[in-house]
C-alpha cells in the first residue's frame, strides 16, 4: 500500500503534472469529539491522535475537545442537526440513551474490535452493553474513594484503613470529621463542589445513597423512581450530606480545586483523576482510603468516559480502526499513567504499576473486584435521572428540604419515563 | 416634535413610531387606480410581513400545537409523537418550579422596571448638562450596554464572591463593618437582588440614551417661556420636562418590562457557576423553558411553558397600553 502510493506520486511527478497531492487525496477524514478533561489528559489525547496519524496514511483523525459543562447539550444539538462526529467520547451511563435514540451504532460486527471486547474489564463490558449489544468501549474505568492527608489524619489520631475490609463505619467517619475540625482543619472533607452542577453530583454522591440502602431508581425493570430516590434510606443519606455542610465539615461553596492540596481539607472525596496532582503536592503523605460503610455495605461509583461510533459516521470501519488504536495497551497505559484511572482492558491492567498489588492505586482495583463498585442505572432514562438527582443534590446542599427535593426528583424521573412510553426496546 | 433636535448630537433615537398611515386616497382618482392604491401599502409591507409570519407567527403556532403533544428533542423515532391533550398544562400548573419561576420573574420586573427607568432618567438629566466631559460620562454610562451580558455576569459573579469579594468589602466599608460578608449568589434571599443590581447596572445606559433623545427633542423655547414666568428649576422639571417626556417614558417602561421578563443570560450563568443558591430561588421562565426543552429534551412541555408565558406577557403589555395612553401627535 505504502509502496503503491510512492509509486503513484513518482509517476505523477514524472509526467510533470506537478500535482503532488496524491498522498492527501486518499485520506479518509475521521472526526472525533472528546470532553476536555484536565490538562495532562488532553495532552495524551493530542499525542494519541498524532501517533495515529503518523502511523498510517489512509485515515486522518481530527480531534475536537469541547468543555465538559455543556458537552451533552452539544451532543444533542449535533444529533438534531445530524452532524455528530464519527467517534464520540461520552460519559458511560449515557450509552443506553444514545443507543436507544440511535445516535450510536453497535460495535460487535467490527473485526478490529472483537479482541478488545474479549479483553475489556467486566465492569466496562457491562457499562457498554445495551439490549445485548456492545455500543461503547472505554480506555479506563473510574475509581472513587477518599484521598487522605496522612500527616493531618495522624495528628488528629484517626485510624487509616488500608484495605476494603478495614473500611470506616459511618460512626467512625463522622467521628473523624469531628476530630479533624477540632484539630483546626478548616473544612475537613473536600467534596469537589467547585466542579459545579453536573455529572459529578450523580457520580460522586449516588454511592452515598446506595451505601445507605437507597438507589436512584427501582432497578427492577427501571419503570419508577418512587420509593427508591425518595425512600427513607435516600432521605437519610442526603440529610447526612446536608448536615456535613451545615456543620462546616464540607465547604459547599468552595471555588477552589486546591483545598486538599493546601491542607484546608484533610480528606478529599473524589475520583482517580486527581491522583497525579495530589501525588505531586503531598508526596508520601498521600494515602488512598477505601469508601466507608455508611450503611450495611460500602458502595462506590463505576464507569467512565468511553467511545462510540455515531450513526452519522460516513466511514464506520475507519472509525473502528481509530478506536482499535486507542484501545491498545500502550495507549491505555499512557493515559491511565497520567490520570490514575483503572486501565480498561485486562492486559493493560496487568501491565500497570499503579494497580499492582501494593501499588498506590490498588484500592480502586480492590473495590472493583470485591463488588463495592456499582454502575449507574442502565436505562435510557439515565439523562433524566442524573439531571433530576443532580438538581436535588444542588438544592439540598444549599439548604432546601431533603424529602421535598427528592420527591420532586422522583416525580420528574417518572414523568420522563411516561413521556417515552416506558422506553420500549425491540 | 423633532424640530428642536440638534443634528450635531451623536446619540439620537426616534422615540415615537411614525404611525402607519394606510393609503389615503383623493376623491378624483379613478377606481382602478384606487384599487392599486389600496394594494400598494401591502406590497411595501410584504417583505416585513413575510418575515414576521415565517419567524414569529409560524413558530408560535407550532409551539401551540406542540404544547398538546409529547414531542421530544432527540428520540427513538419508532415511538413517535402523540397528542396528549392537556397533560403538559396539567403538569405545568402542578410544578413548583413553574410557580417559582413565575414568582422570580414578577419580583424582578416589579423591582427592576421602575428603578431602572427612574435611574435612567436621572442619568439622562445628568449627562444632558452642558458641562465639560458630559460626553465622556455618556460613553461611560453606556459602556455596560455594549458589553456582552455573558461577560458582565461572569465579572459580577467574581465581584459577588463570598468573603473577600469587592461587593462584600464595599458593603463592609459603607456600613462601618456593621454588615458582615454575605454569600450573595448562594443565599436564596440575596440571589435575586444581586441579579437585579447587575442587570440594572448593565441595562440602565440604554434607557438613559432613550431619555436623552427625548430630553433633547424638547423645544428650548418652552424652558425660556417657563423661565420668563418665573418657574424654578424644579418647577421646570415637573411641568415642562416630565409632561414632554410622556411618550418616551411610556416607551421606556414598556420595553423595560418586556426585557425584564426575558431575563435569562445572567441567571443561566449564575446557575452554572459552582454551586449557587437553590435553583428555584432565581430560575426564570425563559431559563426553565430552555432547560426543559433543550437540556431535558421535553419539547412539548417547554412549548406549553412558552405559550403560558406568551399569554402572561401579552396580558401585561395590554394592561400597560390601557393605563398609559400614548399621545400620538405626529
């Protein structure tokens, strides 16, 4: 192929036409949207695109990074105009809605992706599957737990759990917050309220609801949220969260991403993506603490951003090749080394230093394998669920009545399900 | 009424709309020409009317129809769109967010329209003085209007920052430390006043300009006559300036009311800046419409909101027209 093209160019040159654009003519353009995450992640994507474009001459991959805040609105607008890019990066739980509205196509039939499907982490395979077909693959799964500042915790005399089985109980956790506050830590627990209204509220805070024994929707058939999102367990969970802000354990109005780094917080409730920044700032004082058992069991979030091929894509096979490249172990590890996420394939996970037993991030992998992590509701109603829940969280931390807000969320979700005839699947 | 306008003034705005006079026909014209004469205004109006029909009337009729359906923005085409009768309206009137949005809108309009109009008149009187630098101040007061609202809102949300924000320090200094720092955008009772303040600051320059044009169209001989009669400056203002500004004032009041009802950009940006106050304490009708229609994809429901909103604004404009009769002497 390569030789052929050189030969073609030479012939063109010899004939003297002077049109030397032969190489560019044969390239298939493939567009790709990604959400613009933290700086280092963006650089890795740019490097991945460059390495892909340099590695072959048939496909030209064009990357567009869009701000995360309005990312799903942008996708809706583009879907409406039938101008979606070929490859779409989107947050995991949206896959069911995108598949149901036929924005994206199944990936099972692409030869390039078959070995990847077999190698995918079970959690990602489950996340990407809708109606028995695989619609998306992710380079990584997320990890959600609590980062601790060892120096501040030790000073306040708090036990630091080192593995999932040693996780704090609810009483121990609140006791730790109290002790830290008494020891002069301004706001002991950083819950990343500076991220603002958005998916973080659902991803981050729904595990608390689930640990207390509630959920966002009744997962039996996904037909109603009544009794789940506004059940007594969920109300208790969200009242607890509200109390943390009222008691000054959590600063719900922080605009500062660096509360934990600066030591104004001793615990940071956040996902894997802060790892490299925190490591740089705290060095050996950084400890990863497993999710506490607020109720009977500990629960953490799962699922993360992943790739799909859209229905508007003119050349899905070229898109599949690109995804194949992005899902190679080398590419996955380059990304997870900077963002700290759980590598998305078994092969890459085994090759990762951070996730080896005793590695700094092993607790994330342990949470995933010991069934602490729970995927977000696998239903096309997810966008409605997350916007209703996130709005409730926002209002609750701002001081609104917990039960009233959750009732409102339940009603909104049920209306959405009714609006869509219960999301029938053929 | 425009004869006293000084043509050298850089800012001049027509304050009264020339009334559309339909083809006045003289009695001696033959009937075919008369018919042609009747048609002529329609030809002139055709481009404008076509655009109005296409971009205002038609979309509104569409919204009216859609408000009785379960139309979604992006959906699985297999389930289709159905007429759902009054379901959207029933849900709307049952929705706390709708009533909260309506309340916020009215609160905003009732406070902002009079204050902004009065302030605009005051500024117009100030910059209408024949003093050195009046033009510079005119430009300064107008500058916020020329600034994009999105930028204004972002800058003000920084000014409103809790603890050490500029506004908090200002309040602290002005109250001699009696009033502590407030969390303006997170406190449910303070967020609307905060939005009002920034909106008035941004918008007042425009109304000032309209009033300025009105002031400059007042014939100077009226003031001279008043002076001869021994009227004080205050009497001149009350009995010459204010009555002569009647049409301008009506225009300003009605447009400000309508602009105020359309409140969106500021609150939308505040809603997206970190964690603001509970959304129902500042969400407006337009914002609710955009969120339900675009973010949540409920086109039918959002259409119902827009229909109700249209009827409310229409009713208020009609009442205003009845109460404030414009003098049409052109």
